[in-house]
C-alpha cells in the first residue's frame, strides 16, 4: 500500500495532501485550525526543532486509529510528512527517488511563485495575510515580516477605499465566485507619492480556505496603450489562473504531447527564444536542441519521474545558451493517464549575471571601507596643511609676491579636506551627504577648469557641448569628483595628443533624467576588459599611472545618486563613458 503524504509550511500549517493523507486528516478533523498538531496532538513531543530542520524518522505515530512510521523531509519553505504503516519494510529505500523528485518539484514551484514578476498575496478567510512574495514586497516597500499575520484591510488601507477592490475581495471571501479582477485608475496608495494604475486578479482556493491576490502596478506611460488594447486585456483577464501563473514565470515553460509536439509555450519562452507561440504550436520540440542532445531529450520526455539535466537551447537566430531543464508528467486526475510533459527551462546565463552583480556589489562595499580608512588617514595631514597656510597668510603682507601661492595652498587644502569629509560620510553612511538642487553643467565646468591645469591635460583639447538641463538633487562635490575621475581616465587614454568631448543634456528616451557623456579618441579598451572597468583595483595602465580605484569610486558615487554608468569602446579609436542621473537624485 503506498504511503500517505501530507505537506505543511514551516509552522506546520497544512497546504496539501495525497488522497490517503486527506482521509487521515478528515478522520482526525476536530473543527480547529488547519495545523498538523491540531489534527494529531500526540505528535507534538516527537516533532522537535532539530527533526523539522534536518529531517528523520519517528515511530509509533498515531493517526486515524492506526500507528505509523513517519518520515520527515524538509523541502525549502515546506515540510513533507510521509506516513508508512507500521508493518511496511524498506519503504524509505523504494520511495527515495520519488521523494527526491518531490523535493525538487516543490523547490521549483516555490522559486516560480517567489520570483514571479507580479505581486502575490495569500490571505485566509478572515483577511489575515499568510504569505507575500518578493515582487509584492517590492511593491509595498515594506519588509514582508512586518505585514504577515496582519489583516489585509489594515495593511492596504488605501486600496480598500475603492469600491471595486472591496467588491472583488468580498466576492472572493464569500465564495460567490472563485475568480475576480479589478482595475483602479488614479490610485494613490500609502506607499507611493504618485498617481498610478493598479490591477488586482483574485483566485479563491476553497480546498485550502485561502484567497490568492495577484497585484500588478502599471506605469503612467502605459495608460494610453492599456485603453487602446482594452479588448485584448479583457481577453487576458479571462484566462485561467494556471495560465496566468505560467506566463508570469521567470523561466521558460513548454509542454509537449506524446509525440513531442509543442502544445503550450509561455511568454518567457517567447522572449528568450525569439519565437511567438503561434509559430511553434504543434511543431516538434526537437527544433530547439542540438542533434547530439536529442537522445537525452527523449529521456526527459519519456521519464515518469522528475527529470533534470543541463542542455543547450537554440534561439530563433540559431545562437544557443545553456539551460537547466526539468521535466515532469501532466496527468489527467480522472483517468490517471499522461496527457502531456511539462518542460521547465532555467536560463543559467541569467543566474551567472546575477552572481556577477552580487560580487560587484561586494567589491563596492569593500571600496567603501577602503575610502573610509583613507579619508581618516588623510584628514589629519590636511588639517595641518590648512592651519600652517593660514598662519603664514597672517605673517606676510597681502602685497607680498608669496601671498597668492600660500593662499592657493590653503584653498587647495580646504577643497581636499571638504572632499575627504564628504567621502567619509558617504562611505560610512554616518549621516546623509548634503543634497541640493544643482545644474550639472556647473559641476562639469568646475571639474574641467580644475583639471585642464594638470600636466596630463597639456596638449589635449577639451570640447564642451552643454544643452539646457533641468535641475537635479545631489552632492555637487562628490559628483564633481566622479566626473573628474572619468575625465582623468580619458586624459590617460589620450596620453597628451588628442581630444576629449564632454556632452550633457536631457535624456531623450525617458525624459526624467540627465545624460552626461565623456568621449575620447584615445587607445580604447579591449573588449574582454570592458565588463571589468569599474572593478576596484582593475587597471590596464602601468603601475605608476593608475591604481584602479578612480572609475570604481565614480561608479559608486553615481550609483548612490540613483544613476548608472555605461561604457562603449573600440581599441585604437577611443571610449565613451555615458552617465544617467535621475532628476530625483
């Protein structure tokens, strides 16, 4: 007899069970909350924190009037309980492949829901929030730990001021309709300070006594498009809950029939492979895989258990990229027969990019600590320079020929001390660096005027092309330092004979940010080095010409202002560093 399976959350709330598992739960139903210990209170002494965290076995566990041997398997944010009748033997071995497949399958579903690009809220029948996914946490701009176990009407008070939202929620809670949707225009939630359109899509899951709410924020730029495509949107809103979930997946989801012909193709697959779903329906899935990998694909499609392996997959232009491919059977609940095979493909290239971004972030944090230490070390000598220069100014007459030089020393020392002080506050975040309304043209002019006196700029032509730009909020001293670092890098690339062009203007694409471009006709950057130019201590120059900190510090300052830097370069022709700064600063 197959074992019964019950799946719970970490706090033992029941989320799923096999037929036999549900029979045991119904036998023990006492009308209380849906937790495992409410159904089987005699289990409490055995379910220790260590067992629930690491897994293991328990014997003599009563359920439904029978004693069971229970295997506990943690699986991500879920726990699987497998109940074997006391006289069964070898169950743990015979079912191990299925259990491993179940763990992987649960992990996949958890990843799809957690990383979905649309907000998801699960609430119980009284409106208490049970779960919020990562996207909804971003939408809300509050840690989900502060929202879970609170009533949704309190957490999203502004939403429930709209009659359409109240009507949708009441309909879902009252079970009059398991599905529902609402769109609120001119919406001003408590978590934002701007007008927006917000979409709600609801699904009642009566078996689990919960309601799933999908939340999507629509930017103002898409208002007209939404109105123009109202008919298409209504059609999309009428799709089933499962179709929405698959299309929202960040991974490619493709299903095939018994002859490996494609029967479904989600939006992520369209985007990553460059095909529309209509182009590939009823065609062999083999078209996406190299010939040498087709035998392995046959294994994936024919496997009766969860299958996993690494493949390469072709785009429409016949370029390929690596994926992790999972396959599982889709069965008819009524007949038990296989009706399709689900293929879930994870783009490994994207994961590698995310890992590189994490490493870059860690390097930037290290630069912050380094700048803080250097600032401390430089601050005391600079104080001495400024004070001694001040004393000398008082000792000599203003008409003395040495007076301007001493004054220059004092002014330069005070300027350096100001930069060091701001970098110290900036790197340690001890207090907010002063942000003011600034005209980026004045910042660039001041930086250029200071640098053209440097020996590195002797013989270099600096061209300016400044359009009128709106004011932005920022720290003028730190921004000036960032652009001076980029200008100095261009001067080193030109090496005394060439030109540097500095441009600024409003960004024509988005219109809510300012663009600054610094171009040179110098030696350029090799293609393989471009991804590393902003890394701390990375430099292609001689040891005496660069430390590899200047561009990483510029990147750090621009990023702290909410902006971004990109670089384009051709060896032997020059480079262009383009900076985008938002008007909000």
